[in-house]
């Protein structure tokens, strides 16, 4: 069995917002998108051991040792997050390599309380070997195999990655930042061809748990854009679950300071467009 | 109290403009009862009572009705009542009428019934030919009547564990009416209670902050299949009840000594535990042997309650403070709820008390094999700087998972109930299945009963009863129909609130004294 450790930002034992039911969530470190609206920009890059945070830590809890990452003294660290604020790389010294076995032990402790495990990020599919190892460990353990395994993804993974997860993953929740490739580039600094192909592939294989549309005012909030997205998604599967999420400025970088929060009335209008196209499993948050 | 003081107190109740007629009468009865001498107890017991190390929750000097009664309503519906001149009901209208009448005849320490029975299974046999529309309409009117006739937030109905249309209708009516009365508990069984019903109950919690959730398997294991949850997380046998609730203030016990943890467990705790038991015994004997409640009350005469199914509740509270005081004495930084040695000490204390209660014979307590039931007591409004039952102090609670892991080992010891409240992030409102998962997990972890608060709920639960946040805000501005709001405001401000107008409802159980 491939037991590649994962570069993990953090884990949450009880989450009500990362898929159906109560879920254990693993947030991986590192993302291939660079979304202007990212709410957790410190999960985008891997630590380069540049040492800026080591010098800034008020508790002297950080050191550079032989390994590739800055080392954190878990007792001295007060989680003041100054290291994250000063990081010039959109990273964090708090991410660490975690063995699948250690995560499975954490999951086992909370298993009676959860419906499943979600791997989020960062971008989970940037570490496909780790995700597969984790899911395989869950699915091959008779006391855990009832748990559903989901990936929360930007959808950019090549089809080979999804193919490699098919037998151990129950589904994926994919962000569709924009159907228009130019808007997608403005929002993420990347094109969306892979994303569209992923949505189609996952739907065909009955692994598309939901599609999320983050509505960002001034970028993708037009009713025309909603109309195009609704038609495209309907042609793939009109029964898919759609979640329409309003952009909130909380946690984003200064580059996004010109973007206002999404208006709930606009969100309802966009949801109305999807309802008109026959989508019934629609949520607005 | 001398004659002059007595007359002054009677006059102050009679002329108190903020009390309704019924409330004045209730307090006058208390004053009259307390004119009698206390049941005889030893000097050490009397001193512990005066110092507040043990407490009778102001039940009164001369108990003439049990604290809690859990009538066997099924038996009453089957046999009718000679005393009430009521034949067994034959249809839903008659059953609702029968129960409403019977409820008004059930006493308790507060004067109001604290238990309305397994209301869905009681009514289900009468609903065969009733349409869904008629069922909802009749239950809705019944529910409104309960709230207006029984003005006490501790009136408690039970639901489940099996799914049925009466239960679903009640949840639907609850979400519409959002009343304080009755309080609700849903019995939850891993085999009998479907996820879909739990989800319906969870969405009802989002609207009304009830029901509470009860571990049916555990309750049946401890109390048998015929059990009920009454008042505020008090579980007992149906057809029985609790003569009294006397509670031990573990914080005061810890303060009463300066020795080691071992001497606390070996000497101090057993000493005060016995004084608590002595007070219980004296009160039980007076109720049964002097007031002879079970010889004359029609509920006992007609077999709707049975002395053989009664016991008494041995309450404890202030565990958190006791543990922390003892840890401090030992020079340890560990505190209750931190997952360290303080938690281990808390388990030793409760195990020691459980062993004491299991060994201590108690008269007229055949409902628990001649012993009392251990109970984690959730507090009254005069409690200052002491945490309810075995809870982790408010503000010091760890995350939900650690919280459950810390308190769950206590739950198996409290046959007659324990209350824990979990604050849950409001994100569950978009995902009620997440709460269903947590409820299932909590019961697998050995929790007996609990409730949860949603952070931005219109309702807020403070010590185990129910009150509307909007009512609290209105309280300072004008009259309030529900007495539980009076109590809640008192809890928040830790002082009795100046009332300008009479309140229809009071919570006598938690604000037991007149003229505070």
C-alpha cells in the first residue's frame, strides 16, 4: 500500500459545512490556483524555510532544522498567527507532514460522531497519492468503511487523478469559479478547461457530490453568466446538487479589498435562474 | 420565625402587587407549611443544612406531596377514574379531554404536574380514524391549552422512541407555536428511532430549542421500559416518582476541609454524603408516615401511582469547583474539563458517591431497590459561583468532542438524570444531518441525556430550562407571561429582577421562595 504522508495544514474533527452530515476534514497545504478571493491564502504555497517567521515569532516557538519545513514547538506556540501574517510566500510554518496512520487514528476516535471524511485544502488533488492512501485505509478498515470519503476540489486535476481515486472516493465537491474562461483566469490565474472536464467526468461516473458557485460581485455575478452555467450544467445532469455561495470579504488578501460582499437578493435571483432550468437540489449560503 | 415576623411575611405576600392570586396562594401555603418544625434530624445534619453544604431546595418543612410524580397515564386511560368520574376514553376528543382534566389534578413540589407522559404513544390508539387535518387541529388546541393552563416551564412531555404520526404532528405544531410549555424529551434508540425522525426533531430544536435527547437504551437498562423524563432532566419510573430532591454542594464540601485528595475521598465526602442522606430520610418519612400522602391521594388509591415504584433523588452539584479547589490544594494546574488529572479526580469523586448511594438504604424507595437515585442537579436561581451538576463551567467548555469525552463517563452513574448542554455552531442549521451524527455519537459514547444550543437561536437555554431571548429583552420593558423568563433574568443578573406587573407563569421549582 502506498502510504505517502500528506502535507497537511490542519484538521477539523466536527464540520457541518464540508459535505453531508458531520465530517472530519483534512485541509492539505498547497494549491495550484491563486484565487483573488481565497479565504485561506496561507494554504496556497509550501513553506520555503526562508526564516522570516522564525525571526518574528514572539514565543520563539519556530526553528529551522535539518528538514524542509520550519519546526514548530507545539507547547510554546500560542496560535497567535503572527507567522502567517508575516509570511511573504502565502504559506504557513504550521503545516506539517502527517502519516496516513496518524490521521486514521484521529478519525477512529471520532468515528461514532461523523458521516465521513472530507479532504479539502489547499487543493487536495495536488497530493493524489496521499488522498488515495487515506481513503484506501478508511475503506479497507471494517470499523471505518461505512464512512463516506469526499474530496473538496477546484476541479483542476487531470482525469488520471480522478481515475486513480474512483474505487476509494465516494464523491467530489467541485468549485466552478466561472464558465467563461476569461473570467476564470481573472479570478484564479488559470483557465478552466480541466475544471469543466472534471465536472463532466465525475458526473458520468456518479461521483459528483455537488457543484459550488462562488458568486463574486464584479466578476461572475451577472444573470447572463448564471444562465450560461445553468444550461451547461443542466446538459450534464439536471439532478446534480448546486450550492450558490455568496462571496464574503472575511479573511481575504488586500488585493481583494475592492470586492464587495455578495448581495443576498442577487444570490436569490441567481438561484432562480437555476430553478428555472429544473435544478431542484439548490442551496444558497 | 416569631409570630410578628410570620404575620409580616403573610401580609407582604397578600399585598404583593406583582403576584397573581394563584401565586399568592402558593406562597401563603409555603409560609403555613414552614410554620411547622422541620422533620427531626441530628445536629450535624442541621448545621450542614444551615451552612448550605446540603440543601433541600426550599421544598418546605413538612412535605405533604412528593416532589415529582410520574403518573401511569396509560393505566388511567385504560381504567378511567372513579375519583374524577371519568370513563375510559373511546376516541381522540375524549382522550385529550381526559388527560387535560387529569393533568390539573397531579401535584408536584411546584403544584403543577412535571410529567405529561409518553404523549405520542398515549394518544396514538385513539387516532386510527382521525384525518391528518383533524389530528393537527386537535393537537394544536390541546397544546395551546397546556401552555395556558399549566404555566410552568418544567411541565414535561416525552416522545418516541418509535416514529408515528402523532409525534410528527407534535413536532410540526411545536415549530408553529414556539411555546415554552410543555418542555419535551425525545427518547432515541439506535434501532427504533430512524434518522429521518431525528432530523425532524433537530429542525424543531432550531425553531424552539427543544426537544432534549434521551439515550433510550441506557434508560431502559437502568429503569426498565416504563420510564419517564420529568421536569428538568429528571428520569424515574412511570407510575412512580421521587419523594424529594436533596442535594450535596460539592464545592462547599471541598471548602470544608484542607486535607489531601485522599482524605477528601476517604473522610470528608462520605461524612457529608451521609448527612445529605439523613436529611432525605427524614423528609421521606414525614411525607409517607406523617402526611400519609400515599394513603389518601386518589392517584395512589386508583393505582395511577404506586409507592413501590417511588424512590428519591440524591442530587449533587458544584463538581467543577470541588475538583478545581482540590487540584489547587495539591498544587496542580489541571482544571476540570482540560482532559488532565482534574478530570480523573472528577470521575473518582462521582464513583465514590455512586458507591455510597448504592450502599445507603433509604426507606420507601423500592422503585430503586430500597436506595436513592443519584442525580446531577442543574441548579436554582440563588446559586452563586457554583456550577450546575457535573457540568463544565460556562465559558470553559472545550470543543464539542472533548466536551462529550470529558462528561460522558459521569453519565452512567446518574440513573435519575444528568444535564449537559452543548453549544453548537449555527452552521448546522444548513445541515441538520450533522447534528443527527453528533447525537448518535454522543449516545454511543455513553451520554444519558443532553440538549444543544444554537448560537444565534431565538431561544437560549441557560441552566436547563427554556426561555426566549426576545422575552428576556422585553422583560425590562413590561409584563411577562412565562415565569421561566423571570427566573432566567434572575440567573443572568444573579439578582431578583424588579417586576412591575404580575406574571401569569412562575417557575416555583427554581425560584422556590416567596418575596426574594
